[in-house]
């Protein structure tokens, strides 16, 4: 007997369709209108505005669930910041990844001074609930101030060459920034990129370190976790 499709209270479309739309928008560089077109080809008549509301409502929720299911991050933080131009003003996207390239957290701020660095470190400590054994950053002095005040016992390495993992993790953000024709506000950037980092990263294992069989198993596990956490029921 085929089970009834899972639904979200107050939404007329099944959970499988809503979660699939959110998945398409975050995992691939697709606009809301692109997702609308893909769904239309499948016979699903939904507007891009509805998809926008789905992503705003469920994207952060799915991202939190993905965060809870991920393995414990490594004990080395690679921290870096990159500028974002929002409404003609410079803002900075602070990002931390572990030694395996897994995104730990992101934070959009208007400054890149010591206060901003300390705010980001406090956010990391509160979210991860453990301290690293080592921090790797570029030469920005703000990191040193934050490390000495908040993590004085942690080793701190400063090298632009050792920090490639953090710098490379900015690339998906740059692609989405171009596709979305820049972010409209700091709040929008924070909401989208927080969800994007978790959902996108969930489906991007380090393939170059895996055999074909290992990658297929990791990919299958990623889909299984996604279905479980987004309450999608598979007909059987």
C-alpha cells in the first residue's frame, strides 16, 4: 500500500515537492524562476514567488536539521573573510571551515575589525560548544586580538597559503552572488548564506579523496538523511 505523501501544515503542496524546490535552489546555481520552470516541466504549476516563500520558511529549518546530523567537525578552524557589496556598501562575510573543508558557520558584518572578529569567534564557540586545538587565519590582525582574548590556549597560525580551505569555500558564495545579482540587504545575505552553506555542503563530500564506490555511498547517505530530515515519504 502506498503511504499518503507527507505534508506541512498550512501548505497545499506535498512536502516532497517543497523540499525538492528548496534543494534545487540551494544545491545548484538556479534562480527561483529556473526552479519554477523545472517544476513546470514535471507538471507542477507553482509560481516563483511561492518558491521564494518556501525557501525563506523552510531553508533555515532544513539547514538546522542538516547541522545536527553532520559528524562532529574537526579541531582545526580555518577562518577567513571576504567582502560583499550590498546596496553600494562594503560588508564582510566571515566564514570558518574545519580541516576537512566542512563549513562551521558564517556571519555577515559591516566591519572587519577586532570587535567583528570577536563577535564571530563567540558565535562559533556558542554554536559548536567546543574549542579547537588550532586556528589558521590570514594576516589580518583582528584575528590575533580575538584569539588572545577568547582562545588564549589555542595555537594560532597565520599564513595565506595554509588558509586555502577557507578561501576556496567562498567560491559557491561568489557564484550565487552573481546569479542573484548581488544580495539586497545584510539580513537577506545572512539568511540565505547560512542555509546555503549547510544544504550545499551536505551534498558536497570531498570527492577527490574518495573512490567511486565511497562517493556513491556518501551520496546515497546524503539523500537518505535529506529525506528523513525534510519528512519526505518515498512511495514503496
